C-alpha cells in the first residue's frame, strides 16, 4: 500500500500497510468540539425517533435492546430494517450508506446475488444440516487450504469459538497452558482472551511493564500481556515465562484499536522469537482475513503463523468461522490430544455461502476495492493537510480509518492518547448525514464489493464539511 515516516522519529510501518501522518498539524479548540457534539446529538435524536422508540421496546426483552453489546450506544443505536448492496434502511425510513458492513463481515455486500443464489439453491435442493461429512464441507476445506496456505483446518460458527479451539490446540500441542496476548487486543469472548481487552490505564501499571487486567467475571488462567510493536518487551517476557507459554495470540494488524499497523520487520521478528521459545504463533485473522487481500494478512505481510483464525468476511453474512494451520499442530485433533465438536460446523447452508464468497473474492475483485479505499484515503489525506487537522489515515486492504492523533498509534497506550472527542464527533457527523461507520471508536470502515466511487466520495465530502466546521 503506502509508507510514510521517512522524515519522522518513529519507525516506518510495514510497507504492505497504509499510514500517512501529516508533516504538521494545529490543535482543534476543544470548546468547539464540545459545542458541535452537543448540536449533533440534538440532531441525532430529532432525526431518529423511530430508532429511539424501537430501542425502548427492545430493551424490555433484550439487555440494552441489542443482541450483542457492541451494537449499543447511548442514548440508543439506529435500528435497521433491511440492507442491500452498500445501503441500509432504518426504521425511520432513512437510507444510510453502510461503511460498517457488519463490522467488516459484509465484504461482498448485502444480499450479494451470487451468495443469494448459492444459499437459495442449498435451501431448495440440498438441505441445511446433516451432521455428517459432506462434499460441500470437504470442498470448502480444500479451497481454504489452497487460498490461505493451511495444512489442515476445521470450521466453527464464530470467531470466539475459533479462538477458543485454537488456543486449546496450541496447549495440546505444546503441553503448556499459559497464553500471551497483546495489551488492548480483542479476540472475542473466550475467557483467556478477556484479559486486558480495553483496560483503564490506572489498572495496568507502567507502559514498559504492563499488568494484565482480568475482569471479575472471567476465569482466565495464566495470561501475560505485551505491547504491540515492542520486540524488547516480547523478548523479556519470553525469556522469563517462555517455558510456560503455549501461544501468542495476536492480530497481525490490530483492527480493534481503529487500525494499528506493524512496524516494518516486527511480525518477522515475532515469528522468530516464538520459534526460539517453542511458542505457537496464532494470527487472529477474524477481522483481517479476506479484507486484507486474497489470502489474508499473513500472506500479504509475508509471515507464516502456526495457526490462524478466520470468521466475518469468509461467510458472506452467514455465521461461518474456521481455525487451522500447520498440519503438525492440527494433528492434535487427529490423535485425540484435543477434542473439537460442534453441531453446526460446516453445515451445507453456510458452506454454500462460503463457496460463493470464495468465487466472488478474486484477486482482481479485491484489488478493485483496495484501489477505491486508497483513493478515499488519499482524498482524506488532502483534507487533513488543507485544514491542518491533528489526524492521520491508516489502512489495510479494503479497510481504513482516520485516527485523531497527530502522531502514529503503535500500541494500546498510544491509542489511549487519541482525541476521542474528535473521534466521536467525526463518527456522529457521518451518522447524521446518513453515513454509518461502525459504532465504537475503535473500529474502521470497510469498502465492500458493492461500494462505488460515488459512495466513497460521500465519505470524503462529509469529512471535508466536518473539517470546515472545525476551523470556521
Ligand atoms: N477476533 C477478533 C479480532 C474480532 O474482532 C472478533 C469480533 O469482532 C472476534 C475474534 C470474535 O468473533 P465473533 O464475534 O464472531 O465471535
């Protein structure tokens, strides 16, 4: 993608990732941000009364009125009635440009005709669940073996499930129990991976010696944390604890702190350190996956983990996930060192969607969405430069974000220093102008195969309007 940092003091980012930091910036008046935010929240409630009413009703049966707490925001989230292509219709009848795209799962677009066709055929002709081996599941495992360079793999139904089983596979393989993860990293709901997800700074000690934060309601076991992009810290922890540690769980590009890209050479050095200490390297590609390119982030960045987890983009909107990797590690399932079960694993309905996605996501198609994304990122760079905003763009493949910091975010502590007032304003500004980027300020947009240049121009012009409002 693109590289900057030559004239700066921070290490350059991996050249297969995008990070453009402007040469200079001017602070934004915080009072202005607060005034704009107050006006935008007023506008939000005036324009979305149907969503407000729906949330009141839904909250009677669903905690917070949502089916996953990530869907919630205060005072209430927008409720969506239907979606097609890159557009959503909410319960107030508003049409919104979807740049959240199911937290990145809808890479092929909503109701992609090829997915609809394959799934409809499965419903009409094949069946939905056999709980037996099937040619459909075998064909998909062969396709993923080939595409992602995996020795063996198993299907599951969610990212959480894949991470849980992948951690167990690593334990069974190494005969060790402890888990090492990245501070601030999110990997779904499995207990061991709930440690230091988005901890409060006051709970986690100094940046160079972080204390793992364990929520009261989880039984995490032994979990250690290290800062992303910090090889010295990794080496120290591996020297002290390496013989206990089964697995390092890491998103190769962190896509749960907006987007945090690796320093050049970081992942290769992580690979080498894990090898030296006999630790299984697990790349969580639930979010990167096909959105990072044809064969995922590992192939793009040229570092081969021992295990990967996949979900979201591979399923075309149906609940599909997988874990897999080196044959010698996955052998733990063959010889019974680890049990892996699941009623719905690899069911023919979801396999039909998976095959459609695999057919649609050619190298050319994915290069097309990446080009659209880069065009938008470059246009946003121009706006940032023109208005000297304290912000920069970050991207990988089909995904991008504006990070409200004048300097790169290279780990969780940097991320905590982002200007979240500006991040909230910039998100809400879009929502009020019918552009929905993901809720939560730690996400990124996805350019799907259904988005057009005109759609992406809307994102850019909306951002330019915000920039003018900030500097007027
Ligand atoms: N891993 C990462 C990196 C994720 O972002 C997520 C979900 O957002 C998960 C795992 C969990 O996936 P799921 O929500 O399918 O359980």
